[in-house]
C-alpha cells in the first residue's frame, strides 16, 4: 500500500491521497496502480472484485500545500461524482514494483505477522507482530513493534540491540528483551 484515497479534489475528477510511502516521488511516474481495500492480511477488492482492480493513472503530483498528501487523476474519471467512488480505497503496487531497501530496513507489511522469539537456549515464542508504531511528526525515536502475546500486547523497540535477527522470508524475528520490559508493558 503506497497511499489511501481521502476524497475528491477539485472538479475535474482528481482525488486527494494520503501518502503512505517513504518514496512518494516515484508515484508521479506511474502509469498504472491497483485499487482495493487492505483488510487484515488480505484484500477486499475495489467495486466488489476479489482482487484489487488495475487502474490507469492520467497524472499524479505531490501536494505543495498539504504535507504528506498527493493528488491523482485516473484515466476516464472526469467529475467529482466519478471520483467519489474511490474514497477510502487503498492505492497498491505489485510486489515486483517495490523499491529495494537497504540492509536493515523493512517494509511494515513484511514485519506484520512475523513470529517473535526470545533468543535464548529455549527460543521461546513471545508472540506475533500485529503492527508497527512510529514516532510522531517532528519527533525522533525508534519504531516500536506491537506484539500480540498470550498475556496481552507487548511493545518492543525495533532497535538492533533488541531485535537481533529479522528474517522476513521466514516470517521470524529474534529478540533479546531487556530485563523488565515485559513487566513494564503489563503496567
């Protein structure tokens, strides 16, 4: 998912989108995207389809007035009413069009669903990643993994000294939890 459609924008069929990618500039070069709704770990396709629908892009630009937003004009969409049907849909790209990330960086979608194991002799299963939290705008800090456990949610900083090994292909994250972290989360 690279963006989410917020609402129609203007009177020529454009839509305003919330940008959900660290590489928004590349959206301005795309001729086609897929539209659908990401639900949990699967999709509910656009307009009742089982899979996301391929949609041609007439133009796309990044908003100068609204940080973190862009404007997309889809081919064949020429009015506010026609653009309204896209409200709330997610803008998706095929996996093969993903940006190649440098070592040590991961897509949030690849982390969600990974099993988290405590690194020790027993390799104890801690839980499963359900989401990733990021520091707020203008704030520095480390992202945090939200991990579902048998005892509730556990928040684990996504830091190299804690997350010792991340293997998204194997859907596995090995952590060395600091003493007291589990107890701190229960409070």
